[in-house]
C-alpha cells in the first residue's frame, strides 16, 4: 500500500473533496446525527463554496491517497502555538489500515521545519458520540481537555470533546504514537 498526501488546489480536487465528504458523512454520521443535520453540515462546511472560503481563511486541505486513489482528506490551520485539525476523514474501505496514524505523524515531521518552531500541540474537536474516532485519537496520544457544545445554526448543535496532543519532535514518521 502506497500512502501519499496531495495539496488541494484545483476546482476538480475541491469537487472530489465535496464528493468524499458526502460519502463519508452519510456513512459515518448516520448513527450520530439526523439526516437533516448531516445535509445541513455538509452544505455549511464541505460544499465547494465552503471549502473555497475555508481555504481563503488559511485552512489547508490535503487529499489522502492510497495507491493513487482518494482514501480521505485532511484540513488544518496553523494557529501559532498549535495546529487545529479541522477535518480528518477516511473512507470506510480504507479505515483500520493505519492512515490516521500516518497522517498525524506527518505533523511531527512538518513541525521540524524552522517556521513551525512555535507549534507545541495538535488540537481537534470530535463528536462525543463518535466513540470509534475518540479511541483512535486516544491511541495516537490525544487527550480530552474539555467538552464543548456548539450551536451550528438551523437549530443544530455539535457536542464535542476538544482533544490535544503534544508535538513529538524526536520521533520519525515510522514510529507510531
């Protein structure tokens, strides 16, 4: 299995992210959110227009590729002393193959560059009912730091944990956390 990441830069790539989001979210969140909330969230956060807006606000998207096939995607933003991982989604057929571990380990390598000296941790939000993802992130060294309830509009809420993980500047990407 060959794993690569590719920056999202073109209309076609953004469209592929939107399609992947529809697949992943309808498959994965069907037991956590109503169909109406999933559709609302997809339009608000993962439509082509939303992705373009996020990218103009310094969010960076990457396609996760396995043997040159889109296996998932990543979105993050540098906040100075931490990197906020806004999205890390992997299609169902590629889960449980170490892609989340390999993706998170990319950050340990990226922050070795001088321009990232100030980065101390990774931060993300995960739905409190998303037990699978919580377990994956805990296995990767993330810790729950607080619970938040966010009104996302249209009468919908996200009830999440904020999770953080210290950056590991001493380990190579072949070592798991």
